[in-house]
């Protein structure tokens, strides 16, 4: 019988050598022998099937195994025509504003589904945004922990340095087709504001970006970039002066200008059809990542994870994996702790409520009013969450975990120093979860959506965590 080396069998099976060694250590390759300090594998050995990690609700112990839930046709079924994912979603707006949103929805169903629109958007993504973004194997970080292989979907390499442009260019293109003259948007970390400013410049549109004063101070580089791109940054000085109030102010402005302006919502939240549109414009992330990962390794990842505030980067990443035997995990910001006001972990601690024109889970004060959300990451400190995330949590298909400020900060500096990649502090939450997996799992692979780069966060992080910076 002819035997092959680890390298030869890896090439034959289309996976990396590290994965072959893991399979050997788990004694899952029949007929393999260890001789003269090396493994020898029969030429005719069969590649073992993927063995997935147990313990998540969507697998062996899940109600999904006993009910008829069609994930292969999920996109066609959800949301419903009136914008619901189960009981979450919908549209709760004043009549005059509802007409404007109905116009957007009608335009999206006709214009955005046309061959001309799709062709133009694909051209923009390839030649302007620089897509596809790659999947990268963090070999140094993986070796640092020694058990689990960590991979990154490099949305930080998308033009503008984050995933936000995927959605902004799609919505701006729709605005152009609808004959609008201005884009109005909110922003927290500044990434969405920058993306909308870029889209406005590209299409020759006016642009107003509403941003809380707290975030303006924290995210000075992005504020400067928005202004350089020709957009107006409008400070929001009421309430907690963060993302929720920026959304409030942007909505108020849009109500006055909806006939000539287009509201470019940045996350998978808001009244119907925005959760649908944002999902569809962002799902390019997961589609690319799935194909790229299989091409790199010959199999699917064991875990796919992404940070969740409103949830646009996560829903874009998760969609392609919903009907696959993959653990999907959304990472919420635990901030400083479990007390209301110290975190933005809406799925973990929220209750059902209507906020900003849609029904979902919302962090609440004792009197039932929306609570102040907190996270070190400006892009995650929103008291609500996208209705699709609330739905996927309820049916058990996606698991939602939490990461603290300090855990995210450790991941921020560790990736920077081991891989030469500075992540956005938002993305560092998902990376921190992958690091937890690397510490606790015996083997496997984790694919992280690195939703943005951390240039915007460097000054703040150095001041906030001088002991980690040294």
C-alpha cells in the first residue's frame, strides 16, 4: 500500500496541513501510522466528514430538529411582505413618513432587483470598493494559543476601512434612481457616516451626517474624514449624546425633507424596509467568505462570529451560513457589567418594545423607557437590536454571547501585535470571542468578521488602556 505525507494528503484533500494534523491527533484518519517521527497516511484514505462542536441550541439539542424550518428558502420567507421576522420588525411611523417609506420599498422591489441596478452595483463593488475582500488565516494568533485556527473576513480592506460602504453604496444608488438630491444619515463610530459621505461624493449628492457629541470627541479621525469628503457633520447635544440620539435627530430631519432626501440608515434596524435592504446589501460578506473559506480549507468553519450592535455586519456575515451545519454566534458588548446603563447587550437583557419605528428587543429602564446603552465601541452602544437578530435568537438558530470592554481591548492589542492588523474596537469584540474559543476548545476553526479597521480608535485606546499599550 502506498502512503502519503501530511503535505501530500493536504494537497489531495484541498485543506491545510494543520487541519490534517488535527484529524490525525483526533484519530479520525483510518489506517494512518506514526513512524520515524512523522505521520504516514494511506493513499486511499477517505477524508473524514466535518464534526461540529456540540452545545449550541441549533444542533443536537435544538427544537429546529423537530420543527419544519426551511432555511434554504429563508430569504424568500423573511421578512414578510409587511416587514416582520416572526413578531419582530414592522413599521410604526406617522402617515406622511409612512408614505415616504412605502415609496422606498416600492423602489427597492422594482429598481434594486433590476438587471441594470444589479450590474451597476456589481461594477461599483469591484472597481470602487475593491471587492471581494479576502479571508485571512491568523497563523501567528492561532499558534499563540495552539489549538484553534482563527480566520478573518477582512472587511477592514473594503474601501473606507469597514463593511459600511456595502450598504451605503447600495442605498445611495437607489436614492439616485429615485431622483433624490440629498443623503441623510446617523453615525456612531463614524464608519457609516464616512461611507455615506463617500457615496454622496461618488453620486454627486448633498449629505448631512448626525453624530452625538460624545462620539464626535471619541472618533475625531472619522469626523475629519467625513468633512474632507464634503459632508456636513451635525452635532447632537441632547440625551446621552451618542448613537440613539443621532438616530432620533436624523429621523427628525428626514421628516422635514423626505420629498427630496433619502434616509441612508446604517444598521439592520429601523422601520421596514430598512432591515431587509441592509441585509441584502451586506450579505455579500457571507457569500464571499463562505466560498473563500471552503476554497482555502476544503470545508466549512466550525464557528462563524461577528459583533452585534444594531447588527448589520453580523447579519451580512450570517445569512450565507444559516442553512449550513455551522455554529453561528453574535457577540454583544457587555461593557462594564450586567447592570442597565453599563452595557449594550440587548439580546441578553432587552425586552420587546417599539423603538425608532420598529418592534424588537430594547434595553429598558425600570419604568419601561429605553435605557442608555454603553459600550467602549461607539458603533455598538445602541439600546435596540435588528429585528432579524431578535428572531434568529428566538428560534435558536444563532447564539448570542457577550464580551466586556477589557476583553475587547486585549483582543485589539493582541491582533495588532501578532498579525500587524489593527481592528476596529467593534470588531475586536468578535475577535475576543474567537480568542475565548481558542483557549477553551480542543480543536476547530473560527471565522471572524473583521468588520472594520482601528485607525479611528488608536488615540482613544492608547489613552484608555496605557498599561496594554506599553
